[in-house]
């Protein structure tokens, strides 16, 4: 890695820690209902209208039912909004209604915090759909994930022995997270981004005249298609023509802020954060990267405070950070190395004073390899899916890193809430494995991990690999699946594997060479997104309820410490062995084979 790459990585991690620490304290107060009184007074009328109260804690089944029902209604609303947008206001570009299969896919995508986009936003969605449908779901889906993390943390922290399995109030959690966490921070980020040049307006699309005329004048043609000549026999040329370009407008900064903060990822424009209206400067790029990791990192501190042992939060954060840094250390050298096939053709890819070198294909020159690669690892480690470079143009090994970040189960920081509760699921598995090795009933944070919890843990871990691998198998066998492949061979397989990995793990980024906006892929990916989200959330809430119903045991001499380097190492090994081994055969057929092909060709 270059000095500039190390500097960028260190600056990013330091700033992240400085910002996440106080945020973690605030979220802990929110989780424990220790908000200032003035906030509680503001909330009170909302709860009175809704017919609920912060004191009305729910059984985990009630919590799960409320969560799934709420998100189902959200999906129906977003679907209807897309289908009716042609007759609704705030549509200055005259966007037509979205097709049924694309509407279904998009509704599921944004409700599940995936934000997979099989369409170009600026040519498909009206301002109203972008704001009232997609941006609103960016807030609500993010709040849903954090609420589940709160419920699981309460399960570990509960000391009651009444066996009721109460995990909190979903409606209260949803309200507090949205009003006191997501909205204020998003407002600040939106102001910063607008100051950097991200647009925020309701103007009609602009037609601009470019500064370049055509490179040469075209000859005039007669009715028979033959060149017209003057008296001297010279061809008569057409007048020089200037070209025009349509510039999309819209309320971008407000959507950009929550898309990053909520680890949603959907872009207002098709080019996402590579578009200068979404991410114009190096500073805006750094702000967006920090926004992606801010809440996932802060939740680690929140967890330590809620369970009464801050070291537990540091252990989880250390595990995430080590895995993240490993991903960066693999991807950056792969991209700086460039393409060996071009080297064999005499192309100079070395870094020098005259050129950046390496694999610059698909990357914005204003970000370069370092910022683009770091962004790619961050966005896939955090279940965000926003991109500032074309992942399809990464080197095979470079492209494998984002894929692996997702396949680990989105536990390397992960989405807001989802990263924490997914990592805690692996922590439960890790202490179970350790318990088997020493012949002792496993415990984690004073709660015995028994057969019931392990069954639920197995379900939560296996749901996503089953969706990804089964979906990939269906796509490479079905004729409609193969029809979307533009690059046959190993890379085409990688594109399908990446798409299902992204959908099943609720990430949303893509290897864009796959034509996925078809009824087949819209339906297949929607199923993967829905069950990849709620097929994990329900067993996690069941675990939270089971833990909340158990007595918290005191620490003894035989209790395995779960806050030191040894446990961090065990947890990293569990994530890699259990989370990644499911995908190794599939990776061997895609990016690994493609990498070897680069060196096999003479």
C-alpha cells in the first residue's frame, strides 16, 4: 500500500472513533429509555395518538409481528406510489409509471434496506416517488435494523427471571430512532453535502449546451445521399453543430445523507456516488464514508454500555475493525497492480509523476484508486451498497473483496443495527464452540446458550447462504437468467453471484454487467432481499426473547472471558470459517478462476 493509502485509512479510522464514541453513549440512553425529559415530553403526544407507551414492553413475538406488518405495509405503499407516479404531483420530467415487476423489486428493496436499483433513478422516478417513497423508507428501514439491535442488547442485559421474554416496544424504538437519531444527523450531513456542491432543488431538468463543438464538419448530402460540391468541385460542409446535454435536477442532498447514514445505498442518479451531483469532492467523499460506518461503529459502544461491560463493545468493534482492515489490505494492492494482460501488451501501468498507474478503469479521477477502493470496502462491509466506482471494472481479486465482505454476513460493521446483531449471532456460535472444546455449558454475558438458542442461531446464519447459493444456481440454469449475461464465462458467473450475494445480504451494490431489470431477476432478487432481511430478523428477535427470559448468571472462575484478544481471535475465526466457507466453491468458479485466467493468457 502507498503512503497516501495508509494515511487515508488511518485518518478515516481515527475520525470514525472520535465521532462514534459520543454517538454510542446517546444511543445507549435511547435504548435504556434514559432520554432527557424534554425529549420525552415531545414524544408523549405521538405515543398518545398511537395508543402506546414506552412503559409497554412487548414479547418478542409481538415485537416481530409489529415489525413485519409495518414493513409489509411500507412495501405496499412504495409499490403503489411507483405505479401511480404518472398522475401524481412533483413530476416535472413527466416520468411514466414504473412497470409492475420493477415496482415490486424496488418496493422490497427499499423496505429491506437493500436499495438494489435495476433502473436509472433520474429517468425513472419522479421527485415525489424519490422523496415520499424511497427516502422515507431509507429512514424507516434503517430505524427497523437499529430497533432489532436494541432488542437483542436488552435480551442480553435483562436480569429479570419472570420468563416473559420482553424486548421493548417496537413503536417507541422506531419513533425515537427516527426522530432523535436519524433525522438530526441526516440534516447536518445534508447541509455539509449541499455546501460541497450536492444539489437540492425541485427544478425541471436543464438543457445545457456543451463547450465542445463537433470535432469536424460533416459534408452536406443531396437528395440522393451524395456529397454536394461547390463550383470548384470542393465538398460543401454543413455548419458546425454544438451538442446539448440534459442535466437532471432534484432534491439530492437530502436523500444522499440518509442513504449513507442509514446504510441504504440507493442513488438519486444511476451513477450513484460517482455522480458529481451526489459526491462532488474529496471532502464529500470522506463525509459519505464516515456516515456509512458512523452508526454501526457507535452501536458497538452502545452494546457495551447497555450490557454493563464496555469491554464487550470494544471486543466486537475490534473484531469488525480487524476484518475491515484485512479487506482493505487485500483490495488496494490488487487495484494498484493493474491488469497483467495490459502489461503484456506494453501498457505502462506503473505509478509515476505523470500518471497514477494501476487499474483506473471505472474509477473517477477525482477520487483515484485509494479513495475508490476504500469506499468499495466500506460500502460492502457495511451493507450500504452506494458506490463511487464501477465494481464491475475492478480486478478479479479486487472485486472479490467486496463480494466476500457481503458473504461474511454483513458483520464487518454491517448495516445500521444488522451488523451488530449479526456479529452477536456469531459471538453466540463462538462461545458454543468454545464450550464444546472445554466441556462446559457455554455462556455469553451471563446467559446460558442452550439448544434452543443454537437452533435459532443456525437458522439466522444459514438463511442467507441458502438464498444466495440457491438463487445463483437457479439463475445460471434458467434461460431467463442466462439471457441477462453479457460476459459469458467466469466473469458472467461472478456478476450473477455478486447480484444474489448483494440481494441476500441486503447490500444493493452490483457488478453492473448483468442485465437485471427483467421480470426474472426482479422477482428472484426481491425474494432474496425479503427473506434475507426478515428471515434473519425473526430468529434474532426470538433469541432476544429467549435470553431476556433467562436469569443472568454471575461471573465465576470458570466463565470464559469474552472481551480480550483471545475471544476476538476466536470470533474472527468463527466468522471466517463459518461465514465464508459456504461460498468458497462458488468463489472458485468466479473471481478466483478469472484471476488465474489473467496470468494463464500469454
